[in-house]
């Protein structure tokens, strides 16, 4: 009996050991996550990034049990359309700032791919924010705000006859200076030009291509665009720099209402607060549609993941958070309150007049009208050809400069000024329409060698640009400087250059934009040069210098 009990004990112990061993060595198989790629208008970045983090923290899964991860990329709506069409972007979800870019994507997709059905459904609005003209409060009050609802024609009265703010008794404010983004890259720029066209046509809906050929439309668009200091890719850039630099930089900028609200939460040395002008002729909702693409790279799992994220974003808690970020919720059941209020420079009762986004064919014709009437640029490209540029750096920099040429308009002009330890005479200016090939050939023939006279070259180009600005004030005058190293050959030092760039009152007719190329460049110095002359600074490498140059061209 004792032997039988002992045998049974050994068997039971062995079974237990087997069970324990099996539990340790054979964990349940892991299921790979499905990745949802989202490309979205950067205007809603603060809200959307917060919600994506919450969505992923919730452990969202497909019906199959696979975990959903989200890769969300913010970018300009027009830039995203181009990326989808040329194949460099393959998002599963496209959420531009406005449905206008859904129409443009579908039209471009039809022309490129020949697909008869839209690649991008209209989509559900996520959040709402009206397009507004942000203006310094005393300037708006000088024009009659808030008792008078202002419009585009009121803004144009300031610069009538070239008098600027002196026309209304405030000569110390200088000229009226407007900023809006490049309409081929950014939603706010496109809707700005569209609002100008509607105002010229004296319509609020039904704008067609024939309207754009009418003289009153062309004249009003040309007059408004004539007040622009420069363009750009990012609405947020204008909002940020307007607050940082104050009224000497811009009198007004076309922004979104949420960016005006956001300006009140930022530490600023600006002397006045911003207020939102809702043009009396009408404006648009930036409706931020969420569209799951009908494209070959979007499978059933990605579609299900996209639908789950959409449901999450449209739920009440997420919509209430949109209000905290200065957006109006797409959920109309949520009351609009603070910070959408007068204390933050906006009016929850506006906009009173909404404009209709026309068909894609009309939008394309509008972009054609803008190219013909926009403020043309006169740019001096300052190109570092020092010895450190030898080899691939010079090859890629030349390719970037040619891409810059390609991105400029036919009415723009360009000069090329090379430098090494010396500053060489400028080649140009030549109009892009007739001199593009000659400029490209000159760039292509550059040979690397010598030192780096960065400060002397920048000062020489700036002085030349100032001279041209005096002779022809109706153009955007700018200097674009590209260098891969620090100054080692100039007669002037950095302090001398800053004195050259510092215009009394900060109201400069010439902007300086800088590109730091490679790993050895002094980015802080280039950023300070650009800031002194109220431009912008960017960084590039041999891998992306072409894209950096293209981005820089968006300012013009």
C-alpha cells in the first residue's frame, strides 16, 4: 500500500511539473498591431495629438483583437494633396483643414490615375474654426471695429494711394501689411484668395470660372495681394511670428479663429492683443473633414481602424476637449462658450455670412488667377560655394537651387550671388519666364573652393535688395542665404551685420531667409540673422536640401 501511494505521488508531482513547465515555456502567441496612417492639417495639431495619445492609451483594438497604433503626420493641406498624388504619401486617412482640398484631391486623382470614383469621400467634420483676419486691436478700432463689421474693402482703404495708416491719422503705424499662406500649399491661403474673389464678385455662393475673368474680381484680388509682405506654408508660422514680432511685422494676417484664441495664452511682448475680424462679405468654416481614402493601399483592417478612430474623435469627451483648444465642436449638442468669447478676441455669434466652396474646376481657375495677380517677388539667392561644399554637398545644393527656381512664378525675378572667401558680383536679376534656363546654367556651373565670407555676402545682398525695394516697392523683396559653415573670411563681424539688418522701427521692406546646410553650420547665427530681418530660417542636409529649398519658395 505504501508503495502504491508513493507511486501515485510521483505521478501527480510529475503531472504538476509538466503543467508548470508548459505554462512557462508556451506563452500565448502575440498578435501584431495594425498601423493606421493619418495625414492631417497641422492647424489642429494640439487637439489631435492629445486625442491620438488617449485613443492609443485606451487599448483600442480591431474586431479581430489586433491592437491599433496610429501614425499621425501634420502638414499643409495642399502639400498633402501633392504627396498623395505623386505617391510619396500613402495615408489611410486624410483630414485636411477644409473640404476644398477633398475636391482638389479628387480632381487631381482623376487626372493622374484616371479613377472615376473619388479617392477621398467628403468625410465627417471633426472640429470647426472660421477663417478670420487677425488684427491688432487698436488698428481694428481705428477702422471702426467693433461697432462696424469690417470687410476687405475697409482694409484696402488704408493703403489707398500708398498712404498707409497715415490715411486715417496714424502715420506712425506705417503701411498696411497683410500676411497669408501660399494658396497652393495651405488651406488658409486658398480660402483667403477665394474670399477675395467672392468679395470682388459680390456673391456668397455659386462662384464659377466665368466670375474669375471679370475685371472687378481681378482688381480686388490684385489690390489685396498687393498688401502682402510675403507668403508661406504654415498658418501657424504667421500666428507665432505676428505675436513675437508685433505690429511692425504685420498689421493683419489671415488665420483661424482658434489661433487668435491661442495667442492669449502665450507670453508675448506685443503691445496689443489680437482680435478676429469676420469679413462682412463672408468667410468660411474650416471644417476639418475626416476621410478614409478609397485607395489601393487601404485594406479592410485599415478601414476598420479608421472608423474606430473617427468614432472616438466624434465622442463627446473629445469634442469638449476641442473647445478647450479654441475650436468649435463639430457636435452641435455641445454649447459654445469660453474660450470662444470676447475675452479672447473672438465672437461666438460670428460668422454671420458663410461662403460656399465651389467646384474643383473653379478652385483650379482661382489658383491660376492668383498666380497672375499675386505680389511678384524679387529674390537674391546668396549661394555658398566654399571649399567645404566639394562633392555631393555641392551637387545636392545645386539641385535644391534648381528646385527653388522651378517653384517660383513666371513673374518673379531672381539674382544669384555666389560667395566663398570673396563675394562675387550678382548674376541677374532675370525674370523666371525668360531667364530661368540661364539662371539654372549659372547655378550648375558653380565650382567649390575657398573660405566663407557669410556676413559680407549677406550684407552686400541686403543692401542691393534695399536699393531695389526703393525703386520698385510693389514687389516682395527678399534675400535667401544658403551656407554650410561658419563665417571665417568676412571683414564685417556678426555685430556689424546685425546693425545693417536692423531697420528703425523694425519696418523693413526686405526680408532675409536662411538655410543652414549640413552638420557644421551655426544654426543659431542663421536664425538670428533671419529674425533680425523678419524672415525665417530652415535646416537642410544632403538628403533633404531639395525639399528645404522648395519649402523656402513657398514664401514667395
